[in-house]
C-alpha cells in the first residue's frame, strides 16, 4: 500500500484533482474584477440555477468517481503493465513517442466527448434528466467546469479519460501530465474570463468564448466540441462562429455571428 501511494498511478488519481482546485482558485481571484469577464458577478447570482455550494459538492463527488475509476483501470492493467514495463520505460525516453501518445489521447478524448455531449443534447430524456445539470450554470465560472450529473460526468469525462489512457498506450507518468493539462483546459473553457495574455487562447480556437456560446440559450445546439479542438463541430455541422464585444459597464460578451 505504501508503494502505491508513492507511485505514478497514485499521482494520476491525485494530481489532476489538486490542479483543478488550485487553478480554478486562481481564476476565482482573477474574476473578482469585471474587466475581462464574459458575465458580470451579478449574472452568476441571478442567472445560475444552482448554488456554488451544490456545485462544490457535485464536483467533489464526480472527482471521487474519477479517482475510483482510475484505480480500477490500473488494477485491470497491472499485469500487462508488469509484462511491458521495460518497453514502457524505453518508450517514455522518446519524446516523439510521448508526443504521439498525447496526440492520440487528445483525439480520443475529443471524439468521445463530442459524441456523448451531442447525444446528451439531441435526446430529450438524456438532456432533461442528466445533462441539464451542467447547464444550470448559465454564466460559467472556473470551479463549475466539472459540475455534472454523476452519470453524465461518468459517461462524458471519466470514460473518455479511461479510453484515452488505454488506447494511447501512454505510461502512468505521461498520464499525470496529460490529465493535468486536460483539467487546466477544461477549467479554462468554463472560467468566463477572456484574459488577453492567456496562451491557451492563442493555441486553441476552442476557448472560453467558444464554450460560452454553447452555454447560451441561442447556442445550446452548437459548439459541442471539448476540450481541445473544434474539428468535430466543423465536420458534423454544429460549428458556429462568434464575436467578442465589449460589454456596457465593463468586461466582454460572446455573441453568435449571424450570416
């Protein structure tokens, strides 16, 4: 047991959770000013249909499910990991192989989350009973990024993470970095802040404003892609362009660009 708590497998379970609360906490501090917000602080109080306490409890419960699933996946793959440990060690020394594994993991994560996310919207039963929980947060903020109905969170995020890990063949050490980055990206998409110096906005067109459109009533049937790229929206006809405008009283707002 002591050996497990010092292992990479334990870090995969633990580090992304720490990253989630530290990074979202930073955004909560930055969001105290309306200068770069897509929604005012008042919007969070009047538009959102769930309290921050309920969001906090919901996220912690989902993270517990994710950690338990990670433990199960590692137990299931333990024997094969032992048989291929030498191969894994040699592979992890190659940056090209690691980069390829991460790219595959990003592709799998995006594809699965797009598929399940869109199904949750298309099917009225699934949306009403499960995915509508996430859309109770009409004015997104950082630590609500992983607020979902437990079943929705499991199918959309936990299963996608397990598939990305298994299909990519990445090591547990690589997975620590990958899932920490995926956590940061998910928070960034929900933080509600358009910071001009945010490097993720330069690297990814799937950003805070892009996902904010999806949380608006007029955009709820589009911009399903998450967390990295917008390719599935563009290929399958659910992409809508947007503009970012200054809001009266300070801050910004994202609007769908009408043709």
